[in-house]
């Protein structure tokens, strides 16, 4: 992986968040890890995550308000553009997309950002559970991937819930992230609160 320690010069401030992200992304432990990034609108979440993906050769996907089928088509197109496979991806369901995402990290830690994640949940409420399955120790060859998956969204009500209490993704967040003063009840990295 390219060196992520040095923050690109066009990114102002955010030294704390950058180093937390860099630690999370560069973590060499086997197995996929999950981070949740949340914060108010226009605080620089997307900017920082895109810069980190660029610096580390990762994959960034910004979801839109779309149906589930459209979102699957969009991420299929984006992964096709990213990987240039012999034939384009046409995902029938999210398990197929997640399998490709986990495969991205098979050789080394690679950040994968899914931004505006609440739009995807709106289109498919099962998605957090599907991610849990894919990341579970018994799921898709968990130890043979080092994908560093970052789910991002500004709706704290939705993003905070992902990791709280009995939510499907609780306990899957990796280290190197922090609590928010607003009280996100798990290890989500939080910008702008
Ligand atoms: N650290 C930074 N250095 C330089 N410019 C920044 C930085 N953070 C944010 N910006 C500028 O502020 C703009 C808004 O940030 P951004 O779109 O990343 O916010 P956001 O938190 O993702 O908002 P939303 O929740 O609406 O998606 C960016 O397009 C960028 O130009
Ligand atoms: Mg954004």
C-alpha cells in the first residue's frame, strides 16, 4: 500500500482524523475490519475519505437516492471502472458486490468507502445484516482479506444505530476510531461533531 502517513497538502487541518484513518486503513491484521464515519453535513467527511482512498489506492463509492437495483448497478459500474475485469460486473445481489469488495483486500490492506450509506439502507434495509454476514469469521474467507470497509453518512440517527446495542454490525468495528462527544455508542470515527 502507498504511504498514508503523510496527509496530502491540500487537506487542511484534520490531523487527528487523518491519523486515525491512516491507522485504521494501514492495520495489517488479517480479516476485514469495519469503521463508521458520521458527522454533520459539509464538515469534510467525503473530502477526507476520498483523499484517503486516493492516497492508499482504495475504492470510493458515493451512494445516491436510488432503488436497490439501481444502486447495485451503480456500484457494479464503479467496481468495473476501478478493476477493469475481463467482463463488467452485473451484481444480482449485495452478496456478490460484497464478495468483490472483500476480494479487493486479499493481498494487502485496502480502504473501501461507501459514502451516503443511509441511502443504501433505505433501498435495502437488509444491507447491514448482509455486511455482517460477509464480515463474519464464518463468512467470505474472513482471514484472507484485509479490506478496511468504511461506511459513511451524516444521519447520526442511522449511522449511530449501525453499531449500537443489538445492531447487526456491533462489535465489527476495528480499532483506531473514537467515540463522539454526541455519544455514538460504539467505535465509529466521527468528524465534525
Ligand atoms: N480538510 C479540508 N481541507 C480542505 N478542504 C476541505 C476540507 N474539508 C472539507 N473541505 C471542503 O469542504 C467541502 C465540503 O466537504 P464535504 O463535501 O467533504 O463534506 P461532507 O461532510 O461530506 O458533507 P455531506 O454530509 O453533505 O456529504 C469539500 O468539497 C471541500 O472543498
Ligand atoms: Mg459527503
